[in-house]
C-alpha cells in the first residue's frame, strides 16, 4: 500500500513538473510570438546573418541584444577584432586551456565532460559570449583526419555520453552550446566540397546518435552545420539532416548556425533548415541571408513563416542565454578552473605499456632525470589553423617534472628534435620535417646515458595536427623514431611519453620499448598531471577512445579505398563498420584497441549477471558486474559493456559498446557495478522499413576491460 501511494505521489510529482515545464515553454513561446509580431521583415532578416565575424544583429528598439559567439573547444578563444581575425589585444581574455576532445574522451568519464562544460560556460560568461562553438564530436572515421584531436572517439555511444554532459555543463551557465559539425565532417581534405555518400543505416547508427543525444538529452540550444555535403546536399541546406531529422524527428527547438563560410545558396539554405549564416565573405548586406533573402521573401520563394520560425528559434536561444533571468556573471582562468583542468588531464592519460614496472617512478632511487624532446618544452594551446586559446598559463612536461621531481633529482633537458613543420606552409616548404637531427640526438643520448632515467617527450603538436588538412601518414614526425632508438640504447630506463591527439604508428616503439605513456594536448595543467602519473600520485585510468591500426591500410577507409574520394565524392563503403566494429568483425588485429589502457593496479572481473534472462521491448536490462582491485594501490577501472547479436539475420558488428562506468576501487575491494542497457538500444536501423528494429533472439553481453579484453560473457533473450 505504502509502495502504491509513493508511486502515485511520484507520478503526480513527475507529471506536475512536466506540466510546469510545458507551461513555462508555452509562456515563453507566447512571449516570443508577441515580439515577432512587432518586428519588421528587415529586422527579422538582420538577425539571420552575421553582422561581424562572431555576432549577429539584435533589434535595439525592442531590446533584443546581438547574439555573440566564440570558438571552443579547447577553451574560450581570445577576443579578436570585430571584423578581422587579428587579436583585439585585450588584457582580460587569458583563459583556461582545456584538454582536447580525444583527451576528454580518453577519461571515459562523463563527469569530466561536464566539468569541461561548466568551465567553458563560466569563462564564456566572463567574456559576455552567448554561444560557445563547442563541443565538437564528429566520429573518428579515419585516423589521419586533421581534426581528430578536436573530436572525441570512433564510437557513437561514448561520444553521446560525453557530448550530453559537455552540453549540460556549458548550458548550466546559461550559455548555449553549439554542437558541431552536423554531420560527418570526417576529413579535412576537400572539406568544403566533398560529398559524402553515407547510407541511411550508417548515418543513423554511427554518425547521428551522439548529435541526437546532445539534442534530446542534453537539450543543446544550437548546432553547427558542417562544411561538407551529405548525400548530394551541403549540410547547410540539407533538408534531410536539418528539417526532417533534426527539427521534426528530434524536436530541436534551437538554431542551426552555419559553419563559417559554409553557406552556398539563399533559397535552398533558408527552406532546408539553416537559421543563421555565419562567416561568409563580402559586404554583410550581400550575404545569402541578407538582402538576397529579403528579396526571396518578397517574391515568395521563401515564406515569411519560415523567417518567423528562424527568428523564433534565435529568440528562444536568447531567452535561455543572454536574456535569461539572473544570468551568471562568470569567471575566467580561476584557480578552481585550473583544478578542474588538472582533474580532466589526469584522468585522460593512458598507460600503454609498463612491462619493466618502471612506473611509477621510485623517487628514492632516482637522483638524475634526463627530460628529452621538443614536446617537453612545447605548449599546445595555440598552433596551426583552427581555434586555440590564449592560455593564462600552461605547464609544460618539463615544468611539471621539475616541480614534482626537482627536489629529489637533478633534471637535465635536451631538445632531441626540431619540430620543423608549420600548417601554413606548403608541402615543399615543409619538406624534410621528418628527418632526424643528428646533433640534437647525440646531445640527448649523452644526457640520457648519464641519468638514472630518461623521459622522452615526443609525438606531434598543434601545427602538425591541424584543422584544414589531414596528415599524410601515421608515422611519427620529426625523425622521432631515430631519437627513440638512440636514447633507449643510451639508457634502457627510458619512458616514452607521446603527446598527440590522434593515432600514430607505434609499431616500433611497442616492440622495442617497455614503458609507454600517452598524453594529449592536455590543457593548462598538462605537465603537472603527467608528472603526477609518472610519480604515482595519480594512477592512470585513461583508455584509448579510438583504435590504433597496425598499418594505415588496415583501417576501413583505406582498406576500401574510400578516402579522400574521387571527383569530390566519397562513399562510406565500410558502412557501419567504423573503428573497432571494423577490426573485430574483420578479424584484423589492431596495434592498440579501442578502450585499451593500463593501470598501476590490476582488476579482476569476478561476476556478470543480469536481473532476468528474458526481456521484452521497452524493458531495461539491469546488468551487474563485479570488479576486484587485485593489486596494491587504489585505481579507477572503466568497466565496458559490449553486446553482440547471436545469429543476426543482418550484418551487425562483432561487438557494440552499450554501457560503461568508471569506478574507483581500493586494493582488495570488490566494486559492484550496476549498469543498464535498454532493450530498445539493441536495435539496428532497418533502412527498408525506415525504422529501428530489435531483432528477437539471443544477445551476448560482454563485460570488458577493453574492446579486445572480454572478461565475462552472459546471454539474454529478447522476445
Ligand atoms: C571551423 C569551426 C569554427 C569556425 C569559427 C570553422 O573553420 O570549422 O569549427 O567554429 O571556423 O572559427
């Protein structure tokens, strides 16, 4: 009886809340309608296109402010001039540099994505920005994509969980997230012209789910259309993506903003779902959504109803941001933000190999350390094309190592290699960037030889991985392999630290080196987080968010010759088999698999159970995994749940990630880890009937420490 009453009370409470929300929404929409009624057509149209590089007009006489935006995702970009990209030379815009997208993904911790978002939101408020062009989470289809570092992972579920929290974090501060780039910006080569042919099942299962989650669960207020075409239509005028899926199916209420300079036509873009045109060139009144749109409305090629809908969406965004009640003031580059950046960075670092148990470093025995490599002294907040951050500070690896080990050890530095590569140069001008520098190598080997330990910081940088172009190979740049060989020969106690945002060829290093740590473009606190991992203050808990192939030709887009496309057209021939879905289904052994990462402790998986064996549609499968810390130190494990349809009647991936949880476990203790999978989430998209279909029958549920390290398996049945 008590249970029944509680249930009723709960129902009433929930419905009460929903209807209050609905009422608020109705009141807001009515308010917006009354404002729209007061506006002239010219005033409406002025709101639909940029009036400067990073803003669009308001209507002064009605008290409607400009809509201001700024770039993410690495932090709030410095103030640039109103009409050009040069610095405005402010002294108050130094910001927190946050770990890059793939670093956030490597935490496998949605709370970290949320922390990231809150900082972005607070710093945006301090700069009076309404919309942050962040987070970016296109699927890492192809390891050479120049923007892999900006994006999260190769898996739609992991992307979705992180995107939802990043959006919630940003918007908790009454700042709009602008999720990007919708959809399928998976290569930078020809990004402004390429047409991506993607079948609907693949779009629905791989490239769209994280966007859907960010809209429906995260309630993202704005979204940026990508530069490329999808199935024949520019993303800024793609009726299927913008009108049918985003606005109608997903119920998106906010505004679609074009990527900068990504609009091609007036009428097609206006009718097919774009709301705000940004970044075009030429006089502002001649942009596609300026005078030409006015003219198109006047002759009836675009209806005023469509214009009103766009204005309604923009005002809706404003009421949740600049025009929100009690709008927070924000704060920038505070110590608290630094602390949060440290927390994210320290959970993102991936321990790839520790065969000699060199890590964590035993400070008592180590009296001298050779820190080697240009990346040990390099900062990553800026560089290359695309948005960076004017970081208030950035702790380099060398500075971090000095601060954590400087009291007890003599620390020497050698550059080891020269990073002779600039994104702005031509291939000819960059020629020779991959050649080793023998003098620097000799210097480095000499200090390594005289030290107890060498910490060799290599990888890439923000020039080498950059928006606007893709890498040409997976090879480590700057002759780094020769440096690794020389330093390792001089001192076998060498720790290889790789700082980069995308997969590289680590075959040689994996074979010849016993200690490998992966760090990223890891934000203001990167060096401290890295040094604390080396010291064991932090037990590494990052897991790879994408597969490292043995060879580029193993990766699907290369194996099927569908990158970078022919005649500006590329067909996603691998379909749904992206990332580990491809490697596992095709039995191709990766170098490092999705979800891989070691710890200073070990975890034993001692149990996997489900609440039932047989399920119906709309049920939830309550899964419990038991994980024991069998080592001597506290650590965090990312418990991963994959599913596989047994005897599927259609092609399915060998496994699909459906849930994960990061848990902290003290030595000797067993964590009981509950996780849910909705039966509906076992569905595939049937493009013959245009519906999600859950095939009845047996599904394996696999509890795993990585996509290749399955520890426990059980079966459930769907009826
Ligand atoms: C990028 C976007 C960015 C915009 C504004 C474009 O080139 O693709 O991600 O937000 O520029 O800087």
